[in-house]
């Protein structure tokens, strides 16, 4: 199957900013954010800044749109709804044997561990199976859970499955919701900012967390529509530095960028959508990697100022929003950024900018020294 074109044929984002990809894009373009201070949430004594679903509103929507969900959890229902909307967009028959479901999540239903250490709902594979079964798909679904880079890794897994010839379609769902277990863990790590995060800014002091779910559907073969998105290149590297600290030389991220640039020219790239967590080490490491890859002058942006860090959903929703941006000829602003606070003066802005380029690169980094990246280019006529 080498040489077969892989295209994205449908997508969806459900977040506190909206329940479609278009709603989310318009919200981000207009500078909206749901990041706010929460006190007493999840029974935590320490307040935190995050972007959370309104549980009452979203549960009403889930109950209205989904039928026969059985014993699905809140997290699983969100994944099903996002996938359902994307599937309806492209008229895919999800029951077919040539369709594979892939779930990207870092935590799944981890909150159930608080009550029962042997609760089967905590197994990520159990969630993936229930989601696939909802759509009548009997193939064994795949789970990708590789810290913060899960969303891009899941896309890469889908592309590899399609290139192998095993399947013609891949439904990639990325999602995470927050709980006492998750927030308290980040609080104990002293990684959270008490205010809205500031990617790449000199005054950044930490990240915010967020909830979201997103879906991308891929197809192997000739595109059937104009303005399609085709996969260009991808890469995964581990910098082998530390369980929580990235390489000070940006080694893993640099290698990811170098691999991708072997397949696309710098002059074709509209922007690099970075991880941009607003932590001291992540943003600094990325700036070093971008400099080493000769990308200092290419525009970059980060979207954590709108959503916070959405964990297993981040790589999915930020890729979709980057596609929407290129389609609209813009580079989305980096909300929270003011004055550069990294060693290298990378080309980042908090203003909407125009671009006439047709491609972008998405990069992520995570615990354990993990780094991943992927590039897409918008095609013309099918």
C-alpha cells in the first residue's frame, strides 16, 4: 500500500466552546475561552484554573442525541457523540469490516479508581470496545495512551493501519475529562497555573487543564471531494532525558521536525502548531528545537490559552483547528502570549495573521521524553 494517499474526510470537536468543529473554530478566532478559576470543584480544597464542561447542559445534550447507550460513562458518551457526528458528516458505514476504531486518551475513566481499585471501567480497552460496539463495529479497536502526545500518536497509528492495507477507514477519537484524581495529581506536581496560562510568555508559570473530545476520520485511497486534507509526514521520537523533564537541547522534538521536513519544504508551511503548555521547560525546549530545525521565521501558535491542556484530546482538536485555520487563510493567535520568554525569538503572535500557505505541522511533547509530530496539506480538486 506504499504510495496510497491518506486523507481526512470528516471531523468533530466537542468542548466547552462548542459542539462542532466550526463552532470551536469561530470561538477561538474571536478569542473566546472557558478557562476560569474553580473553587471547591471535585471536592478539592485548592482552587484551580481549567476549562470544564457544564455537566448539566452537556448531559442533557447527550441524553437527547444518544439512544441505547447502556452503561456508558460520561467520558464514553462524549466519545460516542463526537464520533457519531463525524461519521454522519461523511456517511460512513461504521459496521463494515474495513473500518477500525482508535481511541486516544490518557486517563479514560480513571476517577473510578477512587472507589474501587479493581473497577473494570478503568481499563482503557474496555472503553474502546464499548465505543466501537455502539456503532456495531466488531473489529478489535486500538488504544493509544502515550501521555500528552497521544492525540498525534493515534493519528499516526491510524495512518499506519491504512497504509498496511488492513483497513480502508479509521475513526480516531481523542478525549479526556477531569476529576479529583487528575487535578490533584497535577497540583501535587506543582505544574498548574492559578490563572489563565501564558504560552511562551516571559511570565508563564504553569499549565491549565481542560476537557474536550475530538474525532478525525481517515480514508485510504483517492479523495472524493475538493479541498481535501492529505497526510504528508509524521514522526515519533523519545529524547530519553527524564520522566517529567524534556531534553534541554530539544533533541526529541528536533528529530521529529527534521523527519517531517524531509517530506515538505519550509516555504510550504503556513505555521507550526506547538504544544505550548506554558510550563518553563516545555516552551523553552520547543523554541530550541524550532531554532535547530531552522524554523525561527515560520509562524508558530499554541492553543492552550483557549482550552487548557486537554490531554488525550489535545493532538486531535488542535490538528482540526489548524486545518480550519488554513482553510480560512489565517494563523490563529496564541492567547495569553505577550512578551517572548524563551531563549530563541520564535515567530509567535497573539494576533490573527493571514497565510496563503496550504500546509502546517503539528507537534506535541509529553512525560517520559515523548515527542510526536505530523504534517498535513490541503489539496485542490479530487
